[in-house]
């Protein structure tokens, strides 16, 4: 399997725009040097570490529902704070949409 950076464009109203932007930003970096160093340090083969990372991420939605990991909670809080600071109906609607997308992602991780 080949891993490569995600480079694409999408419409502003794409329901997955936030996730696509995250993938585009984070897939630019090459994770192999870090995984190779971890493999050398632990003796765990790189393919096993890749599988671990993928499974850990894929199940993090369910984990977040249980533990509400700080990053998810912080992201949700930031959306609300920006909307409250702006004080407009549109800002609150935008925050609602962002929160809806986060909740959909959390639920998607749970349903597997």
C-alpha cells in the first residue's frame, strides 16, 4: 500500500470540508522516520506500528465519546467561544454546523 499526501479541492459547503482540510494539512508530513525510530527503540516492526496507529485513530471516535479527549473538547469549546464572541446568528449557526460535524465524526467511529 502506498501512502501519499492528500491534495484535493472541495466545495465550501462540502459536509466533510473540515475533515478534508485536516487530512490535507497532516498528510504532508512523512510519519515513517518517527515510526522507524520507534521501531528501533522498541523492537516492534514498522508494519505493526502502522497498524497500531491506524487502529488507534480509527477507534478514537469511540474513545472520545467515553473520555472526551482534551483535543475534541477544546475544538468544541473554541467553536462556541468564537460564536459567542461574534454574537451573531450566523456565527452561532456556523458553530452549530462545526459541532454537528464533530458529533457526526464521533458517532461514525462508534458505529464500526
